[in-house]
């Protein structure tokens, strides 16, 4: 996939919304920390959604 296409943005946005919805329901989210799974509390996940999201520039 070419980064920055409409489909890439739609997939990224859908993933972000799913994570936010999951956290707002009070569910922790798993993530990787090195070689182990770490559960991030919903409150910590939602801290990231209080800030405006900034996109990174597409690579060329």
C-alpha cells in the first residue's frame, strides 16, 4: 500500500475509533512491550484521545 492514500487514512481512522470505543467501554487494551504483552488501562488509553491527533508525513 502507498502510505497516505484514502484507503490508508480510512483504515487508520477506523482503527483509532475502535480503540477509543473499546477504552470508553472501560476495557484495557493489550500492546507489546519488547517481547511481552502489556495491558494498558482504559484511562491511560483515553489520555491520548484528549489531545488532538497529528498525522505523520507520508514517506516518499
